[in-house]
C-alpha cells in the first residue's frame, strides 16, 4: 500500500482538498480525503507531498510519435504545404527510426505529466520492419499506458489525394494489417496498458471505401475510431470539390459519428457540426500549439463544451508542434480560447479537465482514468507548487495552468513511479533524448539516400 500525504488534491470530479491524502492499493486508488482522516497503517510506503498539487495523470489523445525525427522542417508552411514537403522524408523511415522517435516523444510526454498517450501512425513503407511494434515496445519500456491507432492512407495523388503514391497502401492490405494489429495487441481489460484504435488518416488521403470498411472493422472488433477532421480551410475546400460536402457531412454520410469516434483538431466546425458532435457523443482532440504553428485556426472549444460536446487535448506530432508538452497544452488551450472569446471562455479547472477526463472520454476510459476517485487506476501527477516562483500563486491549479509547467515531483502509472523529481525512473533518463536525436540523424541519412 502507498500513502500520499499532505497534498492539495484536484480530483477533477468532486471538491478539491487543500491538505489531503491518497491511499493506493495495487494499481488502484483505494481512498482519498483530508489529512485528519488519513489511515496511517503500518507497513505503508509513505510519500510526503507537502507543497505539491495532485492531479490525474494527463491524457494525450492525438500524436504522431515518428515525427520527432523531423522537427524544425517546413517552418513557415500551411498544413498541405508542410505535408507535401515531409511525405517523401517520412517514406524513408524504418522501425529503428520509429523506436527512437517514440522513445523520445513518450519520454518527453511523461516528463510533462502524461500517463496515457494515443499515437496515430499512418505511414508504413514496405520492407522497413514492423513500425507498429516498434512504438509499442518504446511505450512498454517507459511504462506509459498506450493507445496506438493503426493509421493508413490508400488515396495517393493518382487518385486525387494529397500524398504521393509511394506512401499509400492498398485497401485489402490495410484492412488485413489493421485487423492483425487489433488481434495481436488490443487489451480491453480495466487495467490495460495497451489498446488499439482504427485510424485511416484523413479525408484527403483516404478513400470512401476505406473509411467505410475501417468503421465496420472497428465496430466488429469493439475498438475505437480516429482520424483527422476539419483541421484547415484547405481541407474544407478539398471536401467540397471532391465530395460535394463539408468534412463533418462527409463523415456523417460514411457512418463516422458516434460515441466510439474521436477526431483530431476539429477547428472549422459550424454550429450544426457542433450540435451533431454533442448529440452523437463524438469526441475531438484539441491541438492548440500545432494549430497555431500551421496557421490552421482556433477550434471553438468553449462553444463545444457549452453545448455538451466532449473535448480532450493532444500535442500532435512533434514536426508540427516542436517539443510541445502536455502540461503546456493546457495553458495554450486556455489562452487560445480567451484570445478568441474573452477571459471567461475557459477556466484553469476546465483546461485541466480537457487534459484529463476529456481525454479519458475520447479513449473510452472515463471509468478507469481521468479523475482521482476510489476504484479508478492510480495514474496521477504530483506537481511541486511551492517553489520560489510558483509559491507566489495561492491557487495551485492556477499555478499549473496559467504559467509554465511547475516541476514534476512524481508521476505514477498504476501506482508505479515513472518520473521522480523531474527524472525518468523506468529507463535511463538521458537515453530517450539521445534515441530521438539518433532517429533524426538516421532518417535524414535514409531520406537523402532514396
């Protein structure tokens, strides 16, 4: 049993506790409450969290881990320009690149308070090893909960799509590989460390047949669906030209709205689109830093929340959101909404909920993750808010969200320490960063040799 004591608890659901305890048994939260009620049983591992804020572990619901290897490129491009510039580079990646990039990306996420991350991997060059297995191994070594989404593209330039034909796959090949990924890796259990989603890439890189068949496959297997949607006005124009309808209308036609679906970005939504998201339980992953970096726009998050649509956060791929942290995305989300709608558009506690329970709902794990409650998994972050600068802010949740990330005192995943005093404990602290740098160098060599 582990007992965390003297900590300010922001559980997301329920009232905050200014000085409290959290008792962990196995991989679950057993109880929490004010310090006056702390059980203090003998033989307990005690963690004195004086000066710390406890929150649920952050949940990242959109990423492209392989892109760690291509940060800093196409710095002034729109989304479509950026993709055209990078597709040919990504076509050279192999399993070694993906493993190194995923190690760096996931390590960076852990150091920013993230306990659960999804990843949308959609490029699978032939003869380059098992890329999907490579990122799964990286997550296993670090000890993070992982939701890899088996992505795909089958609509290259010759079929009216954006990507070059060299990076797309055939429909039957995609469906077989996706089914195999689910059968091999997906674990639906309560304490699962690994769940798989089905994730064709986007309306401008995927055929209607693939979208339809992917949805059928996911629902037959009982797993979730994910894709990019409504990220830019270019995408909207593409859908109107190619399909005669806007992106959300197109997804609706193909059976892609529902409680088992979450979309990345969802920047350009109409009032009717938001209403349909709310009515169908369709979720979205807000990626403010990436949307800002690519000039895509500001998602209507505060309006979506007000109308009952679920929203989580995502850092997106590192190539469009260099070195972005999960904790930092809470701040970006708050500032973007206030810049668009005013100072009451999003509160610090709403931003925290986006990063925790909103993300858990996107992944279908709201009964297991996303809030600090008895019976839920012991995935939590302890933030040191008593430092010489943060101590000047009386409200610890404000200190976490409004400013730069406070020091991370500890990160627990299922009660196991992954980060302590700002350093990784499950792997050598500097190894992930070195692996990411080598992945970049290797990919640049491979791309130059093509």
